[in-house]
C-alpha cells in the first residue's frame, strides 16, 4: 500500500460526487489502507491537499485503535504525528488523531511531551495537548486534563479555548467535583466560550452560577 495508491483511489471515489467529497469517504478509505507503512502515510501527511492529509491522520488513527498494531508501529505513528505537526494545521486534523495516536501511545509512558505541546507557540500543538487527554479520560485518569487546562486557561486562540472547555466538560462527566473545583478557581478569567462549553451539562442553576463568576469577561 502506497500514498499514490491512496490518492488514486480517492480520486476515483471523488468522481462519484459533483461537489465536495464527503469526509466519510476519506475515513472509510483510510480504514482500508490502515496497513500502509508509516513512511508512506507521512507522504500523504505532507501533501498540500487537505483530503490527503485528512486521510493520513485517519490512517494513523486506525493504526492506533487496532489492537493488533505492534508497539513499534504505534511509536512510529506517534512520531509521524509529532514530527510533522506543522502539516496538522487545523482542529479537524487534530481531533481526528490526537486522542489515540498521541494520548493512546503516551498513556503508559512519560506524559511530559503533552506539557511541552501545551506551551508551544503553535495553537494546534496546544490543542493537541488537551485533546490527547481524551484517551486518559476514557480510562478514568483525569488529572492531566485539568493540569493541561490550567496551562491553557488563558489561551488567546479560539480553537484552543473551545478544546479546553470541551475536554474539561468530558472529564467532568466522570468527576463533577473536579470540574467544579477547576471552575471555582478559573471561571472568572476563562474565555467566555471556554466557560460555556465547560458548563453545558450542568443544571440551569449551576450554569447561571458559573456564568456569573465569569460575567466580567468579554463575550
């Protein structure tokens, strides 16, 4: 399986559509190509075409999810993502692969790389830092989500702000008290969008309380 074969197949599929190629077609094809060598996936990841890059991160995601994938290939997939992050340049690409490719790989390892990403000048790297913790949340490990959220609490990028709100909300589904403790400290200074995403699942009364704490933030 090669990057060229993926591109050619995707082109054939695209001829069935008069408009934009549905993302589901890219995802389905990526699943079929999940045994593609990581070196070939990197070629796709460095392509200018967005669908090709979406295919690349999707292939990495399928590799990471597949229980039959060997540890060495998981490491290669992780490194392919991290070392080529400049090509993973929007939130859709990040969210497609970060939870399993990055979070899944680091779950039983030193998680310092996530904290380094959280301090990156690149907003999509910062988004990767928080989105990757979704894997930890699924395993009922919540501390890293909130620690990274603390680093990103006053982030200026909208896509990072939304990710922080979304992922602390997800962590809060597992432990509401942890989420409330975080909000008790940070709600007054959080971006409004972060706060609104974070409190979505609370009761109307609780939402009103935390919105009140953050009432002096700009809309």
